[in-house]
């Protein structure tokens, strides 16, 4: 007897969403995808007159799942980055 389970399509896993919190301005907390990290953090830093290649490096390490590296970079940028539940 054939079952219907073979006909059910399983959705592709969605891109993870991350919660970014600016430690200098606690009211700045947003949920973003890895691709949105650069624009969000760059905008926050621009208000302080800061530009740094660390933002792109943070995005890369988050996307690659290199948690220790991402944490170290986020620490340098005064950010908290967590995976949204």
C-alpha cells in the first residue's frame, strides 16, 4: 500500500533570522537575515561616523556558522548577535 507521505513536499529550511542588539543603544534591536546584517550594522555605525570592514567579516562569519569568530567580531563592534527562536 502506498502512503501519502511521498507526495508531501517538505519546504526548504528558511534562512535563519538573527537578533542584533546595539550595546551602545539598547533600543536598537532588530531581527534580520544574514544578508541584512551589513546594511543594518553599517547604518548604526554611520550614525557614529564609523566605517569598518569588520561588518562584512561579521556577516561572513555568521553566514558560515563560525560562532566563535562571529562572537569576537560582534564583541569588537559592541553588538550582541543571537539566533532568533
